[in-house]
């Protein structure tokens, strides 16, 4: 890829890191070998901030957050009944199977309680035809 870049055939290189392996991009970022890296990063997945984000700053590498809303859990609309509405075989149905849905919903609610003064809709279940909460959030 670097040869193609040196020949002017491509301008920039970006990579997408494997799920939950941000450490694999640290050397690339530190050396500035790629222009950007896509990595899972959201309120629940913070591992990139330990080594990858500082290395990216050092090497001038852009970071693209993948699944910033944790595959929908951080949108703020999930209820206990949401999993039943996921299409069988779909990515969210597979990802949140078993106890993971209930655990994730509990995490969202704890986070919602923590950030309620700043982001009141995170733990709020939208109601009504316009999907706006009657409580005003």
C-alpha cells in the first residue's frame, strides 16, 4: 500500500481494526503509517483511549469511532420489550442474545441516571405518536 501511495496511485490509507483489538493499531498510529483508523469506541467500549488515542495524537492519525451508539443501545429508546422486536438472525438479535440484552439495558439505565442532568433522553422511553416523552425529555 505504501508503494502505491509513493507512486501517487492512492492518496491516503485507512484501516478498520478488528473488534475489541485497539492495541493492533498503536504502532501504525504512532508512526503515522495510515491516515485513519476505525475502531470500536463508545461509552461502554473505552479501551482505545488507553494506548491508541495517545498514539494517534502523536502520529497525527485520525480516529473514526465505530458503533458510537453501541449498536443502538445508546439511542435511548430501548425497553424490556425491544429485543423481541429485533428480527431473528439480524445483527442486534445475535449480538444481544441471552443475558446480554438485559445486561446492556441495565448499563444504559445506570448511565442514563448518571448523565440525566446533561442528556435526559438517554434513559427515557419515548412515548406518544411523535415518540417524544411526556415528561418533556
